[in-house]
C-alpha cells in the first residue's frame, strides 16, 4: 500500500440495537479521527451512493465536494463535520469517517454508509510533486 494513503479496516455493517452493543461496536471500529488530520490533507470518502472529496483546512473546517453538495450545486462547500453515526442519533464526534458508518456534515447532511476511506497526506503529496 502507498504510504501516503491510509485505508482503515471496514467496520461491520450491522446497526447496534442497544447501548451495550454500541459500546462493543465502537471498540472494534477503525476510522479517521479528526486529530489525525493536518491542514492540507485530503480525505476521500466512498459511500454506497456517492464519492466525497474533503480537504482539511484546519481549525475544524473542511472544504467538501461530491455527493449531495455537487447535486445541489453547492460544491465546494466549507463547513464542519459533526462526526459519524450508525444512521441514528448516536454520533462519534471525534471521527471524520469510518467504513460501515454514515458521515454527518455540519449542515446536517448525512451520507449513506461509508464503503471506503482514503487519506492523502499533504506532505506526501507535496514530496511527489517536487
């Protein structure tokens, strides 16, 4: 695998039905944490229905294109990311994306389930160009 691209393991697609199940599920998930990202990184999120390109601006802001934003003519949109959900109200607010979950943007748009996530680090991308 290319060192500039990180791809977390896919989570189970089963939706937790109880708090106990949710806690056990969270312990097994692997996703992209907000604090792992740096300004200039790109996160590519492939959902069941769309592809999103997310550019990390820093300070909790992201520039997003693709999916709903393209269909509504709002791309590129600058906004926050609330976190990841199982499709209900429980949210993992310290994550940007995790396979098997849904991504919730700051404007309340929630994606379909995430199939794949790739992170392209700014410093690695820059090193390849020069």
